């Protein structure tokens, strides 16, 4: 039984979205990470930024509408969390800059680049099962079953979302095909009308010139 649970846990963990990334952030540079998140989904982020004297790093999290979900002017190490209200693409941006009035040439070359590490989780992965187990006095097997139940529900939700997107795309394709068909028929009618008008016009012209009876 435990072997089956472990196998299922590994399988669903491969499907769940959790990623950690590290990168270098030079002075006066802005780098952003984008992630598509479903509606009503919990998102958490843990970040760690190296400290360099005279340099500050600004961190902000926004959606495509420009709403600020998290903002930290002098970010060093911390966490952020928010719950999505609708499906959207969210952007996590880091920017290293000098404080006002300080000149860049006062800093040495090795002190102008920071290293940023961030780990983002969303969905079931944000749930703290250790705290849940202690609060409800659950056995390890019960915790694993609860985790698998949540992961299974998340997978079902993802499949339902993909099915909905497929239906929307199919409807869009059908609507586009209908529009193309109607436009083609309209174009053919216009061409036929133009051809008939040209024939009648040339016939009247040739009659006026007495080239034909």
C-alpha cells in the first residue's frame, strides 16, 4: 500500500508546478519571470538576494492589468503569497539600482551584480501538511492520503480547465470558419456582380459605337 502511495505521490508531483531558479542581476537591470496561474489558486514565493553595499533591489509582483500583488523596495530575503481571483499571467520582477545621489563609479566591478534565488509554488504545493498533521494529530499514512486527495483534485481541476480551453478553441475555430465561409460567399457575389456589370457596360459601349447589333 505504501509503495503504491509513494508511486502516486511521485507521479502527481511531476505534474504539479513548482520551480526554483537562480540568476545574476547586474546594476540598473530589470529581470522578470512570468507564470500562467488558474483562478482561485494560492501562490507563494521564497526569495533570497545577495547583499551588496550601496545597491538595493526592488521586487514587485503584478498581473497583466497592472495590479500590484506584492512590493518590496529593498528586498533581501523573504516570502510573498497571494490568491488569484481569475486566470491570468503574473509577473515577478527584480530590479537592482543605486540609491538617489550615489554614483556608479564609486562601486567596484565585482560589487555591481547580485545573485537572486527564488522558489515559486502554487496550488497544492503551497499547503503545509506537517502543520496539518500536528494540528489534527494525523498519522503519516493519513497525511499522505490527504496529500494525494488534494493532488488528485488538482489534477482533475487541471483536466477540466484544459477541456474548457479546448471547447473554447473549438468554438473559436468554428466561428472563424463560418466567418471565412461567409466572406468567401460575399467575395464571390461581389466578383460575379462586377463581372456582370462589366459585360453589360461593354455591351452598351459597343452598341453605342455601332460595333455590334
